[in-house]
């Protein structure tokens, strides 16, 4: 599971099959802030991505905006030499817009009515300039979970998704296109957009499908805790192929620096990250 655990960021949740997948960065680190992307399609897709953020991490400014508050990666023991170490790290999961008031995320992110009520879904949680530390968003970009339409988290077949109803229609953002039938094939190019390690929105391309299973496919995506629920797109068409749901060790201890750094593998090493097929969601047929 790729959920960000705020109290302990050094490792992410082990897979539901009780096997450990070593992963995170495959080859080069392809994550980049939205402002640094030169791909107009990816930037537009990112506008329909939201972070699942605790209500306690949002502080109203009283002027129609709210400040996002919380810790940085470096304050949690991540080496300052790590990319984005001084950015905020507050999103527990990611999600994406598939209807005027419908959002998809991972099933392990939203399981109960309590999960629905204690988090907000925040669009535009991103940096606007290099080196930015404080982030303020318009209150119109903040939504609540009104109802869980469907949530599935299966230990048997590893199916993992949720679709929720937001408290109001989302305006000014594209309802994303998604695959309705068939399946992606091995080797196809992918891009993932979400909140790795709870960070402001990151776009990560340069990935490919490695293998196909009955309920999910695996790919060499550069993802971390907090990416759970991220949309995984066909990099060429922009069509959603699936939902990022699982991974394992995000960071490893660096004795020389006395802190933790990203776990890095070769581009084609490891089993890859698991992505639930978007076609598994019956409400989206």
C-alpha cells in the first residue's frame, strides 16, 4: 500500500500478500513539480488530482483561502540531500476526478465512514515556484467526502479501489477520461500523478508496464507512500489505466549521512509497483 503514515515515514506499508517488494525509484528519479513540467497534457491532468489531507492540516485565513500546515520530509529524518526534502509532506493519499462530484482513490485509503469524515480532498496542493515552502489554496479547491459509493480491499485477489461522492460538484477542472474496456499491454508507456511521501503534486513519467495480473498490473513507476490512489495514465493518450495501490520500502538508512534516503533500483529491476485496473470499478463501466 502506498499510503503515507505520518507518524512513521521511513517505511511504507507492506503488501497485503505479506511479501516485500523493494522499490521506489527505478533508474532516474522522474518526479517533477507541476511548474517544471513541459508537457501541457500532464499539467492539465494534474489539475484534476487531489490530496487526502487531514482537516487539522488546513488553517483558514478568513479570506476565502486556507494555509496547508505540517512537517517537511527533513524534519522526519529524511536526509536534506534528498529531492523535495524541504517541501511540506501532509497528504496521506491521492485521488482523481472521474465525475462532476466523483473521485477515485485506493480502497485502503477510504474504508469507513470515519475515513470519509476526517479528511478533506484538496486540489491545487502544489508549489508555484522553486524553493516555495508555504502553500495556500483557495477554499473552493477544498472538498469533503460526502459518501462512500464503493470501496474494495481484497486480500484474496489484491483488488483495491474506492470511489467516493464529494460534497459538491467540482468546477473549473477536467473530468478525467478512463479506460472502459480491454486492458493495457506490457511495455506501454505510463505517467503517474499524485503526492509521493505526502508532497505537493508530482508528475512522474518514464515508466512502462512490466507485467499483467488478473486485478492489477505492475510497472516501474517512481512512487512512494502518499501515492496510493494516484491515477496512472497512458503517457501517450492521457487515458487513465489504473490506480496506484501498493509498494514497500520507500527509504533506506544511509549510515554515512545518519538519515534516510530514497531506495533506488535499476530501471528494469524488482517486481514493480502494483496498479489496480480502472476497469475493476463497476460504477465506471
